[in-house]
C-alpha cells in the first residue's frame, strides 16, 4: 500500500468521525484535539482505520498518537512491517 493511499484512508476516517466537511484539508502537523478527536474518538479512529486498511494495530497503538502525522507514521510502519 502506498503512503498516499494510507493517508487518504486516514483522512477519510478522521473527517467522518470529526464530522468535518469533505473539502476540509487535514495536514500531518494538526493536533488531533484541534479536530475534536478525544481519547474515545481516537479508539473509533483506530477501529475504522483497521477496517479500512484491513490491518490490526493493537491496543497500545493509540497511546503515542497526538498529531495526524503520528497516526500516519504508525499506520505506515505497521503496514510496512
């Protein structure tokens, strides 16, 4: 899977969960809290990203996620690894 494909799926999930408009631009440096993604919503993000990419991220995955870039990097590492 390409990084662009992964990033697009993550953006789609974040927009859906945060109820953002389709045209909203999500960037890697954005803090998830500024997108209204709290710890409970982050669990939903992880579950939906797992389903969208057919991967398993694990329970401890969300602990170190602060920005969109953190999420993208961890998912890419899991897919590549």
